[in-house]
């Protein structure tokens, strides 16, 4: 029976794949070529979590771990660091950022933990000579997520709205400016003002502790579900969606929405 741990076995497999007699595809991979796969695997992992499928979750966690091990192996070949260095560095960081567990700091609530975490990270950033609140936030984060993170950072230093009414007023102000830009016919101005509107909507989401990405995903899935039902009803009627007028589509769309409301009302009884 193999006495190797799972991670030891994986490290050996990847080292062999990257070795002289290994896999041509694995051997030619670089940190740059692996970037796209890391992003794709992370999104597939999120999909598996959302699906609630345990087997898929197990599989996708493995795919993400493979990306970490592959990149670590490349760095080991460069004599920069290895997977164990990554694991040890992470352990040290976790211990340092949890003094209420590994030290004598008291943190009885989640709020205390977050407050300590922010203070410790701030000290780390000072030692790393970060000069701006946006330092350390990846530029390649999805746009909504990046905007949300930057707004959180600004809020921590006191640059934030006092109440939700002020945030809504800002959204309305930005919407008015979009209308003005549309009236001007200046495409560049329209793009800029639409960006400001989206940024203010993200701020509203953050202020109300709503993940903007999750909110948008929910709205998108709702649209997809409703439009699929519209397509199904048109097909059942013997027609093709290509020949339907916008008015006809809107009528069916409203019927689908009404049926959803009625179904929800019945379910709540």
C-alpha cells in the first residue's frame, strides 16, 4: 500500500509530467500560458459550488490545486521557491493574522476579528511600501468585484456615505448625467457616464451588504429563465421567435412574469 500522502503523490506526478520524459504539453507550459487556465478553473469551481454537486466540487478543487502545484513546480525549476514554501508562507501568514487564536489577543466577535485583520494587513502593507488604498487589488479582477473592493478600502479610511438615501441620490444623479450624455450624442461621454452609473450602483450594493456580482448573476439567470420560457411558449404555439414582433414578445414576457408571481403566491400559502 502506498504510504505517500495525497499531496506528496501529486507533487511527484506533476514533477514527472514536467520532467524530460514527461508530457509535451505540460513541459511547454509557462506562468504566462497557465494564467487563462487558472482563471477558468476558478470559475468552474464556483459553478460547482453553486450547483451543490459534491463530486463536481471535489473534481474542480483538484483542478484549481493542479494550477497551484504546476506554477510552484515552474518556480522550483527556476530555483525561486517550491510548493512547500508556498504552504509554509501561507501558514505563517494565517498564524500572524489570527493572534486571537495563536497569540494572546482577545477577539470575541466577528467584528473584533475583522478589525484586527484589517489592522494587521495595514501594517503588512506599510512594510511593503504600499502608497494607495488600491495597491494590492488585482487589475484583472472582474470589474464589479474590483470596484467593490476599492470602495471597501475607501470606506475603511472614512470616505463613505452617511446613509443609504445619499447613495440612492448619487445613483439618480449619475443616471441624469447618462441621460445628458445620450442627448449630446458623444459616444465617449456616454461610455464615461455609464461607467460612473455602474460604479455608483456597486456602491449602493456594498452599502447594503449585497454582493454586486451575485446580484447581477441572479438577475441574469432570472432573465435567462424567463426568456427560455418565452421561447418554449412560442415554439409550442407553432411559431418561430424570429418572426414575432417586439409587441408579441413583450406580451408573452409579461404573461411569464405574471405566472411566476402567481406560482410564488401559491407556494407561500
